[in-house]
C-alpha cells in the first residue's frame, strides 16, 4: 500500500515523510483508540494546544510529519486489535491540506471500515466531504469545530483553516447524506467570540442545519499561547485577560449560565 506519487510540497511548511510503528493508540478521550495520520497541522491556529500535548518544540504551523505508512499499519492492527471506537484527529486535523494529496485519512478509513471499527472524526475542514462514500458505509460521526460565524475572527486566530462558510456547507452536505454531525464551539476567548448575540446567532445557524449536539469549551491559557494571542487581541482587552487568566476574575464561572444556553460545557 505504498504511495505512488512524489513528495508533496506545501508553501510555508517543512514537510517530512516518516514511518510509524503503531497507528491505533489507546485513548481515554471518549474513544478506545486515537489515530493521527499527521504530526503538525497546517491550519496553524494561534490558540492550538496540540504542541503541548505532543511536546513538539518546532514552531507550530510550520512543519508537518506525514506518517506515510499509516494505512498499512492500520490494516494490520485492525485485524488483530479488539474492536473499538477510533477517534481520528485527536491531536491534529486529519483533513488538513496535505490530506488532499496523501489521502492517508481516507486510506485508514477504508481499512477501519473493512474491519468494522466505528469512527469519530473531529475537523475544521470541508475536505471530509470527499470521504462521504466511506463514512456512509460505516458507523461514523463527524464533529466540526466552529469558533465563530465571523470570518475575520477565523482569519485572525485560525489563519490557514477553511472558512466558516466552507465548514457550514460541509455540515449541510454531511447531514443531507445522513451522517451524524456535532459541533464544537471552542475555544471561547473572552469578549472576542463569546458575546451572547454572536453565540445565539451561531446556535440558530447550526439548528437550521439540524445540528442539535453542540459542545463549548473555554480557552485554557498556557504561557506559549498567551505570547501568541496577546498581540492579536483587541487593544482594550489585555488588562481584562490578565485579570481573567492571571488574576482573580471568575469570568468563566459567571459565563457558565449563558454558555449553557448554547450547548453542553466541557469545562
Ligand atoms: S486545527 Fe486543531 S490541531 Fe490544527 S492548528 Fe488548529 S487547533 Fe491545532
């Protein structure tokens, strides 16, 4: 199952093809296994926690390790491992740019489908639409992350990720194909994307697409994330953020009520 094309070039990305020894790793995150065909993520979200999870010190959004042999490893493991739910994209987006050419996620899905493993996918990309043919044949559900309806927010904090309109159109298409879809609104950045009107409009839009399952999470601050997002915040917000994250403002406790009107909180 070797790839039959040349190494892919993506502008601004130091891309390496690597081999993996294991593919389906044990998970405790609402699934039995985690599967990540890529290490690194070209969406380059400014608030991304992934570098802290995988402890990779390379500048996030500038590199990508492509696990070239992962479909083959999945095909072997799926024959021997106990069946269980596989979370695809537990750390990085399985439908980022490189997937268009490499099709590693698609090839892994085929193997999992053949061996009756259910999957749960989390993505920000409309590229998932390409794999509807496989997803329809297996037990699957897809979660989209949408942080705001405002594409300027997306441009600032998720500069290389698909637009909001592209994600909404993908949700519509998957729902029409009968694939269960849920939405994760997160991270919520105080005063940036968590205004009551904005969240209500987002909820209404999702409900109009028949998405009823909505989850919300707040931005968890780390030193590295603070350095990245501080210059991107509106000028008047730095002091508020210092109070919320480094002072004694119980902002997120006060927001529990309003956030709960939108969906289930995961914090
Ligand atoms: S899509 Fe997810 S993994 Fe990729 S940069 Fe954004 S937050 Fe990180």
